[in-house]
C-alpha cells in the first residue's frame, strides 16, 4: 500500500493516515511524551467513514503517537483509542506529564 492509498469510497481512513504519518513532510515525530488535558479538548475520531468531533475530558491522559500528514494535527491516543488533535491545542490546553513510560 503506498502513501496515497484510499478506501474504496475514495476517503482516506484513519488507519491509512496512521500508516503514513510523518512520511509526507519533514516534521520530526516528537519523543514519547504524554500530556494531561487541563480542560476538555476537541479531537477528531474516524467513525462511519468520516471524521467526527468528540471531546477528551479534562484530566484525561493523552499520549502522542506521531504527526499526521496534515501539519496542524498530531495523532494521539487516549483511553485506548486514536484521534487527531490540533498540535496547538495540546500546547495550550494540556500540560506535559512526562515520557510515555511514566503515563
């Protein structure tokens, strides 16, 4: 599967984006860092073949998985699910709690 793979409907799936994360731009993936949301954060979840906005609650742990192809987003994991979060939201609405091993 190449980096331009799409689902049958012509929509790129969240899994497709995850597989190609970091390959289409020069942004380096951050180290394995975890954040704690200080207030609720809106993120995108891939559901029913489209992105749906959901809220990660305050005090939730958010682990950085890596950069998305879209430079505005990071792929994050919270409560066992992967989402797309604005990188600026993580910086503004959450605080670093340490390396992934400490999360």
